[in-house]
C-alpha cells in the first residue's frame, strides 16, 4: 500500500455534509485524514485535484454484470472496467443470472472472481426463491453467509402471494432485507411500453401504471403484516410513490430507488420504436418522470441506480416488441446524476448523496459511501465542468445499448480509487 495525497480538490462528502476545498490523505487503503495531514504522513504520490471534485466512490444499487450465464452479453472483466471508468466502486448485483443466485456456491464463486479482478466491490443480492420461480424459498441464511446483502426476485414477479408472505416472514426473522420490483404479472403480460398515447400511436401493447401499484400495494401489506424490511426497486410512477408515502405515514419503514433512465426519460422518448428505450419497468409519462425527479429531490425517494443491463446488439436491432429490454448505465450514473442536478439547480452534495451515502445505507455498507477518517479509501475524482458525448466507442461496457447515445453530458472521471489503489486515470 502506498500513501496518497489528493491536493487542492473540492471535497464533497454528503454523509458529513462537507462541500469545500480540502486535501485528502490516504494510508493503508483507508482515509487517514481530510483537511490537515496526520502526524508523520509522507505521501508516495500526490494527485493535483485543482478544479476537480473529490467524492466517495459511487455505489450502484442495480448493475447486471452478466456472469454467470450471459457472458456473450458482457463479462465481469468488461463491466468492472466500465465501473472504474464511471467512478463506481461498489455494485449490488441482481440475482437474475443463469443459474440464479440461489446457491451459496454460486455466490462465493462470483465474489471470488470479482476479488481476483481487484476492481469494484460487489454485493450480491440473493434469489428470494429457488431459480426465481416463486415456488420454494431459498436458503437465505446460507446465502447471507456466502455474501448476499439482500433478497430479491429481480424483475420476475411472484405469482403466489402465500410464498411471498412466507419469504418475508423468513427474512423478517433474521432481519434480512427484501428488495422487490413491483410488477403485477397479469396486468403487465405481453406489454412493452407504458399504457399511454405513445404506445397507442405505435401499436404497442401497453403496461398500465396499475401493474406497478397493484403489486406495490400487496407488497406493502405483506411487509406490514410480517415486519419485513422492504425496499422497492426501480419505482416508475407517481402513483407508486404516493402509495409509499401513505405507508410511511402509517409508520412503515419502507425505502425505494429509481433508475437514471426513469429520472430523465419518458415514454415519448421511444420516438419511432427506439429499442434502447425498451426497459423494465417501462418509461412512464412525463408527469410520472417529473414526479419521480421531485421525489428524489425532496428525499421521498432514497437513492438512484443505473439499472445497468448490457444487451448484445442483435437483441436490439429487431422490432421493438421482440427486442430485449435493458440499457447500459454503469458509466453514465455519475454524468446523469450531474445532469439532473444541473437542470434542477440541486446542490452537488445533495445530488451525490443519492449515489453514495444513501445507497450505502440501503446496502448496509458502513466502510464506504463516505470519506471520514478510517473509511475505506474508495474515491471518485471528477471534473464536473468537462463534457463529453456518449458514443459506442466511449463506453467500456460490452453493452452499447443506451438511450443517451449522441447526447452531451457533464462530468468526466479523472481518477477512481478502490481501497487506496488507483484503478483508473482518465
């Protein structure tokens, strides 16, 4: 381990509400001090961060790295490089791999592979049920021992509410987190876009907002009955947010996140069958998008994620209804967070909290998401004023599928550090 001095940077640490020019001192892979060097500190390397932002490494709550099972779409190697280029130092991985993350051995193998690559930290989200079929509960206690931080069905809905209630009871007994994406399967069946004017114009089968709210109401009632720690992932509608507010007003401790796609886009962005906008959940109306933005702004929505889903080109260069849903986002999480802050005049410390300290709290990470002395030295140093145009060549991810291709975005990562090791220089 080498000692590193990051000099003259603007330190933005949302967890400590710091936003001012301060030096950062790193020793033995941890933050030794900020502001003034600790006694006896001798740097082996000094990074001049004049004009740059020094922030905690980003924590992404949903990034599919496509291993195991989908290596033809992406690999751990390619997506870890994408994470480093995007300043993302910690990643929560949904369980919809092939096979699903329902066996301790699979989770251990994934963690081992990631550790060998020595890039971003990974936090597997275990399968709530075996093979995500919604029939038999997974061995959650064993999966936690293997490294899982929460349990989910990814975007595969549960058909049997009794099984879901038993899963929540099991999770509540051991205080495990349950992360659920609200999808009522029969209401969403054969749908490809938000049930609105755009879907009607394009002749696409619509998915109504009720597909989210019906499932969400059920999840909230079961969480209330069982005492499970419920986190709603990838919320997409204003009505869904209202239901969460109502549950909180009744004393429920329920959290939620949204994706960068739903923060910036709406169903009108589908245009003429832009398959990069084929997502789960679907892009909703501009009214929903604006309500989600406001909810993130005032704290009713806890965090922001990339919902990174690399898809191979062949699965996007086909008719919209036949295309594979998903968009790449690891490298765009920071720029799109900055764009949101820029467009809405949001203080940087508030915007970055959505992808650092708040996200860390949801995953249960205590050693990252902040830059207090003793914390893990996971950092992102970036130029908030520099701009770049999103292009296929720019993206290090194996998946080039994003609705933001061709757009100019703010924020260029200059350095990414993981446990005090410099992993990326841009």
